[in-house]
C-alpha cells in the first residue's frame, strides 16, 4: 500500500535484506531495454539475423566473464549465481528456442528473444517452487543483457558511481550487484525481485539494506531525492518529513549498535537463562554455504535442499554426481549431522527435460514425494547416493510432503530396493541412518501419531504448512496478509505435532522460516521445541534472544497465547512480555 504525509511518499515492497539506510537516490535504469517493433526477415537474411543474435550473446558472455574475473574469491554465492547466468546464455529454453523462432517464424532477433523469454517466464511463474521463482529473474536478467547488445543500449556502470548513494533500479542482476562498492553504495531498491530471488541473496551477502518488488520505484523517485530504505520491513520512504527522518535516524543508530553486538557475541552458545540448550542449525541449498553456516554458529545442517543439483543440469544427475556433492558436504560438516531432504520439485514444469502431463495446479499436484514415487528410478538413484555418502559422515534422510501413512510405507519399500541394489553392486554404504518426514500439510498433523510409528524424526516445514493450512498462495500479494506464522491455527498444529512426537519418543525439528524470526522464539521454546533450523544469517539474532529467555516464563506465555484467537493479540502479548529482549524490529518506536 502506498501513502503520503506532508509530501513524503511511502511504498511497501518485499524485504530483500534487513537494515536501514538514509541517503540520496541514484537511478541506474528505467523499465529495462526498449526494443524495436516486430518485423519479418526474408529467407536470405535469416542466417544474418541468427548471427546477429549469436554475436549479442557472445558479447554479453564476455561482459559476464570480465565481472567474474574481477571478483574476490570470498564471495562464493555471487560467483555461483553469475556462473549460473553464464550457463543460461546457452540454455536450450532461451538460446535454442530463440534461434528456432528466428528460423521458423522469420522474424527479427529482438522480437524472437522477447517472445521466447516471456513464454519461459510465464511457464516458471506458475510453479510454487522457491528456486524456480528466483530463476524467473535470472532468465529476465540474461535476456535483458542480450537485448541491450542487440539494440545497442548503453548501461550505466555501477562500478563508476563515485558518491555515497542509494541505488534505484528496475532490476539489478547479480552481475550488477557484484559491482557494488560498499564504501559508496548504502543500499538499493528495485521494482522487480522477491524474497527468494538471487538479487536478494546477493544483497544479504553484501550485508546492505534492500527492498525489492516495489513495482514503481523508478517512476516515483528522482535523482537526488532523499530516501529511507527500511529493509527489515520492506519499506521505501521518498522525501521523508522531519519527524520521519528523525525517527529513522534513531532507529538506524539502534540497529547498528544491535548488529555490532551480535557480531561480538556470535561465538556464544544458545543456552537459555535457566540452562536449556537449543540446537540451532542451518538451512542451505549449496555446498558452498557450509562455511557461512559455520561462521554464523550453526551446529549442524538441519535442511539441505537438493533441488539445485537437479535444476543446474539439463538432465537428471547420475548417482556418482550426487555422491560427489553429498560426500563433500558431509565431510565438511563431520562430525556434525547433515539432514538431506530428497527431491522436492514439481515434475512436469520444473524439469524441461522430462515430458509429463501439464498440471493446472502444480502446488496440489505431482510434487515432492509424489513425484519421487511416480519416478522410482530417479528416487532410487538419489537414495543410493545418500546411503553411499553416509559412509563418510553423519547423515539424516528427510522425505518432503508426506500426507498419509501409505506414502511413508511406499517410501520405505523403495528405500529397501535401493539398499538391495547397493548390496548387489557391492558398494560401500551406510544404511543405518535416521529417517524423517516433513510435516507441512494439515493431514500429516492430524495423523502425526500414526506417522511417528514409521520414522525417527519429524521436521516441521512451516513455509508450506502455513500456505496449505490457510489456503493461500504465499506469492500472491492480494492474500499475502494471511500468511502469518503466529496464526492461532498454525500454532495449534505445531503444538499437535510436538505432542505427537513427544508421545511417540521421536525427535522434532522446525526447519521453516518461522524458526529464524526472533519474535517467534518465545512461543516455540514455550511449546518445548529445542531443535531449530533456519537461514544461516538468522542464527546470531536468535542465539542472543535465547540467552535472554527463561523457558518457564515462555511456557506460561504459551498457555495464554493458546487461548487467544487473533494474530494481533498474540503479537501484542509477545511484544509486551518480551520487550526487553526482542531484537531490533521495524515496529520499534
């Protein structure tokens, strides 16, 4: 929602990375690259048009290669993203289809690229998958870069900016963001992007405030406008009045003091005031993230999402390829445990190399364990790699989106087949690893006691649990206000899951984003949860709150909270009872 007071304008977007910055606006682009009209190309000139497209791709690749060569080795995530973009320049869906469109439809390269990139973008936007939502931005950014060379557009170089400013852009590619010099760029805001986009990942790695998905920042902001970027709440304030400016200057000072304190205390343990130890783990998607996880104080990897190993290829990876990655991961973490979640994708849309029936509603379709059971050969290959890697370290096996007892029984049958194959092949492996399931659909909560009889641990995936419980698409802005971790129904389901796990004597972990927000910690600890897995960067703030928390008080708070029926009542109670220990939040006065 947009609002204005005394000339100031407030635009709400999506938090890209937390923090506050105040400064002058510096606009680096507008709506992207303007392209010419569609025009026909004669048979004789089709080869020339194809060559023009290839030349544009070649120039764009060379620009990326230069950026990659100029980067320091210690920013691994940015390098990984840029290398992914390098692959996309020759991606079959983008590069190959554009060439085909030029040849078959006999049209100019600009229009062919525009048509193909829009089609690919529309396809991926239908998918309820975090990685693929970020891939939409990757495809758009690579297309824009190629287009700029086709039409001869001149980019403003971020590396050339020589004053302290806040960048305002329609979008920032990882290549753009990697040029940001921290002594000059205070923060940035973009029209495009989302919480799980690669732009957000780079912003977090740079540790500067950013707000994404603003929609009309570039059309609302003028160069040298005074901006306040509140990355914690996803708010951009344009030309703030004196009261607002004073308030945010105070918040900025508090936030910087708070962050400095976190860094000083990052080595301290996560033990409550009354001596209860909490096991804080990291959620990661790439092996390269292990170093950051350890630096932030993670005691284990509570969730390793395996989708990247499949989606970075244009085919299903082999058993040995998977083994190589899993082995590297467990050896880096040894003796700490690594929980590997099996493939959690929607088969027909995610895999361009797999032909299946198109689904109208992929979120409720053949995804996660359903996909694996339908494609048993793919599942067995992954399971064999996991069991082989378990010979080199401490692995737990996690199965996503189990919704009924029949599914876990089927999974265990496939596991037995994988073990028999490994025995027949005389390979070194370890089959004695804990088996867990994700609790992320309401049916699993209701029958949690029955499911517990078949597994060693539960892992609560709150991201999907909230979405499926509230019947909302968490990417849909029109219903985003209903996506609330502290909704009474969500809390009751977490409590039901905890009670079932305790009754059956199995371990319980929470690996959803809910675990990484400090305001939720008193509730989770009060319920009895002691194993929390989260984004690595969230660990220091959560650790600090835990050290100031008394579990007996938290339990009393939960008793009150479970009698309340509105989210705001719950938020107010937590804010009041834990005001002294809650970390800096955008709602602080």
